[in-house]
């Protein structure tokens, strides 16, 4: 069970899954925006006002759906994942790493003995 916990929380599995979900939702926003924008270009078949307003509504719907999905993913996946990761694998304390601290101690000892550093 520990191996599975490490696989889920230490790896980038959750971050990658969230990225795919958000990218898919954002793709629909881009498609809807492109449909609305190309409807505004003169010479296309959908230039009359009904199609342009319809495409605008389609774009706004995709944008709102994206924002709702992003909020749901953030509050129900990212926040619990971050809390669980911090609780199970606490971050290292701020400060000097152990190997650097050891080298600084050796340097200080050599200075007190009169060695040139």
C-alpha cells in the first residue's frame, strides 16, 4: 500500500490528470471562440445576426462551463491532493541543506586551526 501511496502522491500523476482535464475544457472554449470570430468575418455564410449571436452564446456557454469545471477541479481535486501530499510527505525545512552545512562546518574548523581557505 505504501508503494501505491508514493506512486499517487509523489509522482506527477494527479498534476498530469488535472492538466488533461483543464486542457480539454479549454479546447472547447477555443473552438467556440473561433466559431464566433469566424462568424464575424464578411463573406462567410454565417454573417447574419442570428448566427453571430448564437455563436456568441455558444462561446459564453463554453467559457462559463470551463470556469465551473476549473473551480470544481481545484476545490475537489487540487486542494485535497495538496493537503494530503503535505500531510504524508512534509516539505523539507527551509535553510541550508545538510551537505552544505557540513562543508561550512569543515571550512570553519580549518579556519580555526590556521589553515588557509
